[in-house]
C-alpha cells in the first residue's frame, strides 16, 4: 500500500521515481535517530537530543 501511494503521489506531482525513492529511503534511515531522540528527551537529556539531531542531519 505504501509503495502504491508513493507511486501515485510521484505521478501526481510529476516526480521521478528516483526522487520519490530517495526521499523514502532518507525518511526510513532517519527513524532510528528519531526514536533515540525521543527516548533521550523523555529522560531529560537535552544535550544528547541536540547531538542526536545534529548527527542525524549530518549523516542523512
């Protein structure tokens, strides 16, 4: 279903499949960083959250 939705969205906005795939891969690879940042924020580790966010942006 997600692939079908992405294909439809890409066709609607005239995006190349490589662009849609790249954005999808970037979002998927960022998920572990989001989970880690939420976990750290819940524990009150603000500096670690900032570090995780900067690391996520630098690598992805």
